[in-house]
C-alpha cells in the first residue's frame, strides 16, 4: 500500500467542490457556500478567477478557453481576462419538471457534457425527490439518460470509455453504467460505501477510481472490479472531491468543506504525489450560443 504525504496548500473556505486542472491557472475549485471560483497552486495564495457565483458543484474546461459550471443551471463562463463577460446558460433547471439545479459533471470523449440534477437543495434538507443524469449534446440539446438518483455527485469515465462511474451520495452507492455508443445500460452497483458518503471522484490511468468520502475523513481507491484497495486518511471530515493535476497528472488534489473542521482551517485544499497518473479530462465541445 502506497504512502501518501498530504500538503495543505489553502484554508479558510466554506465548501470547496468541482476541482478541475487547468494547465495555465492551476487547480480551479468553487466555493459552494461563499461563492467564487479560485485557482490553487502550491506555494501561492489562492487567486479569484470567477467572482460571486455560488452553488457550483462541478466544472469542466471548454475547448474555446472558457469554463462550464454547474449550480442552478449549467452555464458557460469566460475566464480571465474576460471573466466579467455575460454568463451563457446551456441547460436550465426548468428542462425537466421537479429539479432545482445541477451538481457534479464530466465530459465524454466526444466533448458532450454529462451532469446530474437535483430534486432538492442539498443544504436545505431532503424532500424525497430524486434527480436525473443528463447529457448535453454538441448542438446544445439535452436528454435524460438515467433517473432515481437521490443525491447526484461525482462522475467519471473508465480509460477505455466503456464505463461511466457515478456517485449517488444519499444511497451510499457508486453506480456504474456500460457505455455503448450513444446509450448507457441500466446502472448497477460498482461499490457500496459503509463509512462516509461517496462524493466527487476521479479515474486514474490504470482504471482505479479515486473517491472523496464526505463525512468519512478519507479518499477511497477502488480497482475496476469495485474492490476498495486503499483509504487515504484526510485530517478533516468533509472531504468533497478530488482531481489529478500537474503537467504529468501525478498530483492528487483533495478539496474539503468547513463542516467539522477546526475554525482556523475550514474548507481547505491538500495535494499529494501519486505513482499512477490520472486520466486527462476531455474538454467540452458543446456549442455556445452567441
């Protein structure tokens, strides 16, 4: 079992989510509670990249240099030096009756966006409504691929693109779907989590799935057949998401929330070196309306 040394590079945030590696800016992550998207780099103070917007649970880079963000809608945001440009909505929360917004997301090899929707505001309690898994097509249209998700979270593809992993936090399960062209199979359990709640996830080059365990003080690592083989202890309980970063994608970045953490720490960012690099995440190619 590998040894991991966590280096804490930022503190003082409300609830960090949606980390994504940007080759020029560093790791971008959003503060769900206090708002804003920040760039994090070891040895540097966090830099505000997009101000104000709250509720972002997932992000992805777009091929034209901008950023796809979740929240009450799925939207396109320009990055500096044009970060103050108007937000462009790609998928609104009125697209499917009963949903209130969107959480984590990923991009498939074709550049389409896959994102989970929410039947309730996670911070305001569970009303029993479930959400869906959506795909935004290259032309901007969208379709529902799966349903019955109690609290949608991390999404990621296997190295060969033939599997999609998906955290359903309130059901304490990581789903897996088989991918065949434009279709997904009905989901089946990939792994059930006994301690902690499956949150954001990332997939490595060897096919292992790295999963943040909210309220679990850890990141769990699963083989492609769903066996947990490692659990990396994190010194705060609300571990929300992970991403692979750095030029060689061998720097695991772990983000967290303030709940249960010391007041002088709150939500923070950790980095640690890993032996196997993460998979490069495709950039979105969805059409951005003028």
